[in-house]
C-alpha cells in the first residue's frame, strides 16, 4: 500500500523538467551586471569604490567618462548596480554568459573609436594571464563533442560551484539530456571542468589530471574563482584561477553560476551554442 501511494504521488507531480532552454532569470533574481548606454555621472566613482574584487575601472577621456567591467572578476554582489546613480550598470537576467575568450568577459561603454580608449582596452587585454601550457588554440574543433561530452570535475575549493553543478543534474535542469555526463576518471573525460580559485597546492594535481586526458580535450573554467581567483586573487596561496596553468577553452562567469549558465557553457564547449560574446 505505501508503494502504491508513493507511485500515485509521483505520477501526480507531472513533469518537472524545464523545456525552455536558457531562460532569463526570474524577476528579482540577481544575475551578472550589465553596462547600458547611459553615460556615467561626471566624477562618479561609486561603482569602482564599492567593488570588492576591483572588477570595475573608471576612465575619463576628454570631457567624457567611461567604465570597464571584468565579468571574470565579478562575484555578483550587486553593489555596483545599487550604487550606480545613472543606471549605467544594471542587473542582467540572461543565462547565456559563457565565452571562449577571456577578453570576451571585459565589457565597456568607452567609445572604441577613441584612441585613448583603444589603448586602455588593449593594455587590459594584454594584461590577461597566459597559461604555462601555452595559449588556447583558437582553431580547435569543438564539433568533436557535439553529440556528447564526458566531463571530469576538479574542485579546488569552491563548494558553491560544486553544488550548482549538482543542481544542474536534478530533474528540473537534467544536464544529461543534452549528452553531458560527469565521469570519475580523467582517462574517460573529454572536458575538464575546474571550480575554485586553484591554489598552489592544487597545481600539480590539476596538471596531472589534464595530462591524463586524451586529445582532443577542452578545459572549462567554471565560476569567478576559477577564472580569476575572485576575492582570493593575489594571496600567498597563488589562488589566481586556472588560466595561469592550463589553456582554458570556455569561461563560465558567476559566483556561483546558475545551472542554466553551466549548461550554456557546456553547450559552447560542445560547439552547439554560440558564446555570449567575442573578445575585444
């Protein structure tokens, strides 16, 4: 009898899995910040002053002001959106945030035809880290994994991102329906998903895992910590993200990323979905 009641309960629940792919976040849910076309207030530094990870830079060219925002360093605290008096920065509900180029995470409202602005953006791009294994191969064929991809997750210290990966596998999101499976061994993996700030104590383990994978292989930096180190960046433990030691193919920003953001990032890694934006 209890078994029949359980079966009846499950039957009446209906289908929980979301059928709309990559929907916007619900109203009131904090996403990544977004730069609008609204000009900054003259002399305003509120967003940069309140940013805990120094992800925002304020520039002044001639009589105009501008900002750059590095989503790879952003922890979704929302302080910049709350502090901005001109709505130059607003909440962005999109779940399509993954990119292939690290520079694609740098947003700006600067006029790119301004020579000073170009120089500032170029300097910022050149300051991004290069992996010790060499830069990512831009010609890599992602279509190898278009039907399915097996991913090995290496957590280097971020339980929040790990929990969101787990949530991506629940009946609501059901990441496996897209051909994405999590495997225990790097020898069976096509993709290496890295979470956490990658402290020095994890460098050897992470590179060993990468070397154990067969080619072709892709590396996914999942979460702000894995991309840049986040609030841990620059510390004695060298927690500056995975970019310093492995060539990253896909970046999924967020602290932590929403399950749909993770699924979008894996679609990008499989060559099934275009990235959110190209590099500068």
